[in-house]
C-alpha cells in the first residue's frame, strides 16, 4: 500500500470500534477512528442500550413511587411524571457518556474523522461525506466495526412509507416519543420489544406484544412462561404464536391484521406500532464486495478465528460478524482483534458471554439453555431456586422469579443458566466466572455467600442440583 500514515484505521465508533482503537493505541499503533455520526459511541450509546436504560430506570422509579412504596409504609400522594424531563435526563446521560469517549480518544492520541466511509478495490478507505469527503485514506490494517441496524419487514406487510418514526417506529423512534402512546403494538417479543414495551406500559400506554413464536426472547419454556406472567401483571398483553399479515394506517389509527396459529384472520386497532423484529449487519454500501471482503447471505462479514476477513489486512468485529449482537461481545472482539494484530495470543470465550433483558425484574442468561442442551444431546441436571425463598428478596419486596442452573450430568460442570429476578444482570456474573474456570455445582456450593444477599439464590440452586437444598 502506498502512503500509510496509520497502522490501524477503525471504521465504526461503537463499543467495539472505539474500544479497539483505544487498545490499539495502547499497543503503540498509530490509530484512526472513523465515525459516521457526530457523537461517538455508535448505536448502543446514542440510540440503543444507554438511552433505553435511562428510560427504563426513570419509568421504574415512577412505577415504584406510584404502586411500590405503600407496602413499605411510604406515602407520597398521587404520583405524576413529566415525560419531557425524563427525555432530558436520557439525553443528558447520553451526552455525558459520549463526551467521555471523546475525552478517551484524545487521551489516547487517536485521530477521529467524522463521515461515512467505504472501501475501494485497492483496499483504501474512501470518505463519502464530512470534512474529508472525497479523500482516500490508507492504513496498514483496517478494522470493520460497522454495527447493525433494525430489520424492516417486507413492504407487503409494513409499507416502508409508513415507517415515519412518529407512529410506525423502529427502536430509534420509540426512544424519542414526545408523548405517551394511547395504544402501542410491539411487533416482536425479543429484548428490544420487551424493554421498550415495558417503558411505555409503565407510563400508561396499552401495550400489545405480537410474535409468531410461542415464547419470549429465546428463553426456556419455564422461564418464558414465568416472565410473561410477570409482564402481564404489569399491563402488557401478549399475542404469541400469531402471524402478522399487514399494517395499514389512516390519520386516526393503525390497523394490524393478524392470524393466530390455528385460527382465523382478525384485525385490531392501535395508535402506534413498534417494529422490533431484530437487527441486521450494517454492511451494505460499504464497498466490501469491491474490496474482496466476503459476506454471507445475511450480510455478515466472514472472518476466521483471528477476525481476519477474506481481504488481507482487513479485520471485522461486533454486530457485523456472526454471534450475539451485544455491546460487550463487540468490546471483547475489538480487544482480541487488535491484540492478535500485535502478535499476542487472544481468546474470546463465547460460551461465557451473558445476555440481559433490563425489564423489572431482569432476565439474564449465559451458556446453554435447556432447549439447546437437548438439541446438542447434552445430558444435564437442573438446579433451581425461587427468589421468594431468599431473605434479601423478601425484605426488599423482590421475590418474583428464580435461578435455573444447568449442569453437565457427567461431572456437574456448569454449562448454562437463566435467571429471572431482581438484579439478574449483576448476579449472572458470578456464574460467568464459574463457567470461565470450568467450575461445578460443588464449586458454587463451597463458596461462602454473605447473608442476606440475592447471590444466595445461586448457591441454593446449585445445592438443589446436587440434591441437598436447604431452604426449599
């Protein structure tokens, strides 16, 4: 390559991209970070994980004030909320965190260019807009951290002309509504749909969740049923095992035509509709084919175990490659990719990457589900313990849910877990650590857990798996 002022150019400044750039700079690489948005942080920080968690927390505090404090003897009068103030808190949070990333890039001497980019046949980066529009950038290595975008349904089902982000929304529009929808149909019972559906249900919207599957968010049957029951108690209505046939709209309302499995077509009306049927890699119009970077039929970049693509010197990580679309997975891959580039031995243990649904209560999963264990022919034992039998959960009024641990029957090694309950996203990390070191049920039991803590649920679940539970 002719002029190579950079050792590494990273395209995409989401969690995978900016973390990779920082690690590359720490390893002595002259690093360029190309970001198509004005603010750093990608989808996760700007229109995804972080703003949704801000609204989830604000709406949870409102619900707690309205209906959750009475049993503790606390009275506040009639609770009200100001949506604009909630939105301002969300925006303030995002601004603070994006500013923090900007500080980190400067601290680590990373050059940042704002604008869209694509690769050319020679392997150079071409800037399509921004201050560097039309310029070519060369680097010894290029890391693609292109991220993902919402999957849209075919025009025959949801016409693209209706996707105005005001009444028919993607997750981006659902985070920025100026008022509470009277009625919201959430199309898709995955993580995004359940989290955003929860936000608006808490604030007074009638929320209907529609999905062609008969269970929630890829969970085991028992976890899904318990989770659904909990969300129904919070006001969400579920129409699972139901096919979406069409979405139409006039000035007053949106018509949703569906066919429940084994039944006849029917139509119901709503004021807003959120299309949350998943995300896909944002690899279109990036010049990948011209540059010799191979993608599969779904648009994911093909890589080897060292994150190398089919074009020499070009690597890829995060949502644009196969695997769970999670910010922490992208971060792990970003660090591993640049360390491999620097000649270090690296490993991403995908089996121990947890997923969390930030509803109330939370749901956290890691490793194999019971369904996956059956499909893979893994003989297993289950250890299960309810939060209702945990002292800390009882004192705090968070007794819903359970921890369910899966152990390989041969040696009782922990191979998977699903937690439905308070602070599940924090609790699961203990199990991640156990799995990372190939720990067993006995290892969990032998660790003395402080009392009273929610973590005791995990120890009791392991004891139940061994046939010696004490508190059930």
